[in-house]
C-alpha cells in the first residue's frame, strides 16, 4: 500500500491514545474516587488493558483495573434506554463500595441513544451522594479530551462555587494525564517535591502524592494554577480563572535536567511572588547534587564515544516530546533528526507548539510533524534525511528502530517492555534516571 492510498482510507493504525472513556483512569488516579462506567461490555476493560496494563504495567490501584462497576449495556438498553440500568448500578455501587466520590462516565451507546444521565445522577446528588457524571463517548474525542471533561465535571458538580479567600503560596498543578503518560506517578512526585522546595503548598491532585478529595475541595482556595504542558490543562486553567478568579501560569515544557528545572523554578517563584533568595538557595542545593552525578557520568560520556548515539528522533505526545527534545539538545548536545507528535493535538494549539520547537535553543530551529497513524509514522522515520541512532517512542516503534539499526527508549503509550512503579524522567532526579536509561540502552545494543 502506498502512502497516498493509506491516507485515502481515513483509517488510523496503532494510535497512541485511548478513547474519551479512557478518562476512567483520570477518576481512578484520584485517591478515594471510584469511576462507574455506563457503557457496553468490554469498553472499560479495553481501556485498562491498553492504557494501564500494556503501558508500563502500572496496575489498577484502589479503583482502577477490574474494580470500576460497569453497566455492561446490552441490546435491551439500546432499544429501550439504559436509565433504569444506570440507576440500579449506582444504587448497588454506592451501597457496597467505599468512596469519597463516584464519577459516572458514559460510553458511545448511551450518548448516542440519548440516555438522560444528568437526570439519573441528580437523583443521587439530591440525596447527598457524592457523585458526578461526565459524557465521555468515544466520538467526543480521545482520552486527553476525556481527561479535561472529567476534571471539569468534578469542579462544576462537586466542588461548586467558592467566594472565600485564597491561600497564599498555594498552587494547583495541571500537567501529565494519568496512565496515558507512562511515568506520571513518579513525575508528579518530583514536580511536587521541587515546588515544595521553593516554598509552595502544592495540590498535585493525582496519584500517591495527592490527598484525594480533600485536596480537590481546596482547588478554589489556591492562589494560582500552574499548567505544565503544551496544551493539556489549559482549558481547565481558563475555566478556573473564570469560575474562581484564579490566575494561571502556563509553562509549555515539563522541565528535565538542571538547566530547564532551575529556569522553571525561577519562573514559578517570580509569578508566585516568593522569596527569590530562598528559591536560589534551593536551586543551588539541587544543582550541586545534580552536577556531582553528571561529573561522575562525564568519564563515560567523554571516553565511550563510539557507543554514544549522536542523532535521535522523538515519537511521543507533546508533553514529553517537547521536554525530552529540549533536554537532549540543550544539555546532552545530541542532534534531532525527526520530531513527531502523536496525540491528535487540537488545531488551535499546533502553531504554538511549532513555535516552541523553532526555539529549542538559541541556535537550534526544529520542525515538528503531527501524525497519529502508525504507518505514516514509520514512513516519516524511514524517509528522514538522516537516520536516528536512537528513537524515543513506544513499543510500536521497535520494529522501525530495528529496521534502521537504531536503539529504542520507550517513553510513552504503549510501553510494553517497561515495568514502571515510581520512575520519573523529569526534574533534577528524573533527568539522572533518563540519562541512565539512554546510555544503558546504547551500550547494551552494542554488546
């Protein structure tokens, strides 16, 4: 099949995201929250197997995996509607399952046939049951879109209005999408650590470092919101600005390594009005530790030149693509030959992302491609002007890496050859782990 013929089919092979109901994992990533899926049989399970299992084998935790109750909609609900089925499911779930909040997520079938989800859920809300709903049928978009839908549902239906005072030096962080981003748990932990280090109280909101629903109830009290991604979370921050009069700071790239992380902390500190002296003291301490390890590494880096990959490609969603590219170019001195973003980025954000890549460094101007189809991605790598010695991608990029006689570092969904517990690739500590991974892969391949 030619490239043109594949384009005409309008099909997508090997997409690197789930459908909107994959945002079940957004709910499950909040401690004490249980998702309830109102969808056909297998929908939620398929999202778990792809996003959480064959993606670093992250596990389901307290309320993910096989735990979420599901309506398992059948032909009967398609013909006669599924309102009663959902009502029974919520009654049973709230009776036997312990949760601080329930989140009902809908699949394609109830959204198409027109089940009255708001009405059913409101019956329980009026009785004091902590429950919200989010319309997440697959045709609404992918799981990144679903993520923002679920977050807004919790804000509007559960947290509600707030007109009290803001707590000084408190920040809500909006960044990686739980489970979609393979290393989200460790990354959020490192982001929270460094932000606390400069004197902020941090609502990290997801994962083991979150306080769960009590932290979410504190969202309106925060002094500001921090969005650390090219576009995911911007809609949430804008909504919070309108709803609670909260300003927000947008930093497009998650910081990796001392150079980017120190600059990141200075920007946040200035925006928050923190004590610059205290910020610089924390930065100096972190940099001292970081560069001691880098100094140890420099013996290898300077002597093992025959095994060090000079050229690389990144095939990832925009959150990791921009961040890793900046780190590799600015701090390791590697040369980019191809940048591909895979998440079906909304059109209104693409030019902004292109501009970020055009200013990776003072003398480095890169062009980025937006591709979702696995076949087209392979063709783009295969026909690149220079062959990448290392590809930062996914399990689906292993074959093309082998064909090009290059190496592969799996950094995103799906990652079926990585077991991920708390590993991080961001900040000061995460960058050291990333360096270890890159060059372990490089020298192992040459053995």
